C-alpha cells in the first residue's frame, strides 16, 4: 500500500515539472489521485472519494485508483462498497497482494472470519512475498490466543518481506513477553528503525526498556544475572562465565557480552542500559562476531556509533521507558540530540531478500 503511494507521488513530481504542457487524461488522473492520497492521510476521506472516482473515469485501466477508493470506503466503515470494488479487482492484470489484505479485512469486519482467512491465503498463493498477508493471518490466530501459530506467521512475513515493519512489531511483543526475550529485543529495535514516526514507537520503546529491566537483575551487592533466553541463562557473579564460541548466538554472544558490560554497573536504569548497549556493539565489532552472526541491526548500530551518535540513538530507542530521565539528558545534550535527529532522518535501514535478519539465521 505504501509502496504504491510512493510510486504515484514520484510520478506526479515528474508531471508537475511539465505543467505548462497539455495534460493527458492519465496525467490528470494521477494528479487527482495524489491530492486524494494526501487527503486520505489527513483523514478527509469524503473529500478524497470524488477525486478518486474522477481518476477512475479518466484512467479506467488503472488498478491503483479503485484500490485507493476501496481503502477510503474501508476507512469510512462502508465495507460493502469496499468489498465490491476489491472483488472487481481480483481478475485485474495488475493485481497485487494488498488487494487481498484489504478485501479480507472487509470480510473480517462484517463477521465472515473464515472467508477472511481464506482470502488472505488465496492472496499468498498468488503473491507469496506479501508480508501484509502474513500479518493478517497472524493477527487472526493472535485473537484466538494461538500464540505459536501467530508467531510463525509473523516470522514468515519477516522472512519474505523484511522491509515491512508490522510483523516485527507483533513478533517482538510476543517474544518480549516470553522466556525468549532476546529475539524480541532484536525484532523490536528493527521495527522502530523501520517505522520511526508512529504512535507504536512509544509502546515498543517502553517494552524494550522494561524487558532490559526484567532480564537484567541485581539480587545482591556485586551480584547480577542476565537472562534473555532460558537456554543461555548465566546467573553468576561479575560475569565470569563468558560462554563457548561454538554454541548459539544468545548463549555465545548476546548474554555474555551484556554480562561483561554490567561489570561496572550497580543498577539497571536508563543511563546503565545506554552504556551496556554501547559496550555491546563495540565488543561485537571488535571481536568480529558480525562474520559468524551477521545482522543488519548491528550494522546500523555500528553506523550510528561511527557517526558519534550512539548515546543519542539509545535515548531515542528507549525514550518512553523513562521519559523524565530522557528529557533531562536531552536538555543537557541539545546539540548532540539535534545533530543526531538530522543524521537519523537521512540514514535508513534498507532491508531486502539478501540483506535481512530472521531468527532462523542463528
């Protein structure tokens, strides 16, 4: 859905460069649609609908305009009109996977859950790399509290469509509330880097912060434990047990490195977590762990580190965990924060079929 909007907007930017020339019907349709999408994004669906209807008349062969019109009707909860439009697109030569997503959602909203599930699966038969369809199937199983099946759907969605954020979001929530929190920490941070500017970031930042506090404990003076995975639990004193290089990532890398980072710490708070995160990526790179356990998240963290913004970045990731402490840090580091935000806005994490992270890689 988002990719299609980007394509339209890029196309329109080219058209506006030749605005002095006579416009074809297709160009007029695209200009109308661009205005309609901007209205939709601002919640003005009633104003967007006539523009999209005109676009359909001007360019009746396009699949984009009826699809976006259906999205507008769906947002207005007029599921019948949305269904009619989407069902009419199933035989279109330019059909794409999220048509099945929105159509299945209309069935779900009108109480036909089995038909919705069938629609998502039919969509995957035709478009097996559509992460949105795995998301919807996962959500249906999550609603039934079938957590293992839901998680399998989300992770399959991550695997086939690594640039789509929502599957990371739900997988992270499940893992961080399980005894395998290590995967939730990785998926959750990837989600935040990909999504960046939505309300869900606050929830995820707080979840990651609370998971650090839950999994790192100081039961006694000078004694601590780190447990993000039951197969890699190292309760002990002063991090003396550093693990074996021939065993999996959580036990070999993640927990032992965090334990080493905790040697100088006495408690778990925002400042502590920011320090151990920085130590982790420094240790990870210095010991060439990226060769055996490559991970785009750690690559991105290293880019932040080299740019000199890792403290600011960790405060961004964990902002909602302790807002008072975070606000105090930002107030004391205004220039660093401003420079980081500028750098961050121009540095994305671009994932694809060859450059991705999925739990099965470890």
